C-alpha cells in the first residue's frame, strides 16, 4: 500500500468575494499517485461541502454530501452520505501551566 505523502484536492472551490474565504467545495482528495488509497475503497469519492462563518472570523464545514452508486454482483445500490456539523463554539484559552512560566531575570 502506498503511503500518502501529500494530500491534494481535485475539484472546484467557491470563494467568498468579500472575505476571500472558501465557502463551498466539490471534488475529491488525491495524492501524487492519484486517488487517495483509503477513498478508493468506497464508492463515494466526490464530496460537496459547504462552510459557514463562525464567530465572525472562522469558516468551518457545516454540511457535506456525497451521492454515488455501489455496483454489486447482482444489483446497483444508490448510496448517499450526509455529514452535518453544528453548534461550533471556540474553546477557551488554556491557562498557562506551572512549568511554562517565564524565568525572571537574574539579579547581579
């Protein structure tokens, strides 16, 4: 099995004209060798993903969908994968640990 050294996106990207942020993507992840090995095992390689603005400065995915057909020996089965994210909340800043305090300057 080939290891993924770098991930690339093969598809279309929509960018917000005002904020220059990615708001939608449609495509698949690939590597230098072609399709990402883990994704080649599944029928749904093409994903459409929408992002939403969170906290006025971050754009997170909030909806992703893939439709495809699984070709079995006797029949074709339509498959739809839908992933939804919600309730994004920034984590509070972690307090500094006791060992991370800056050293005070030495006095002569």
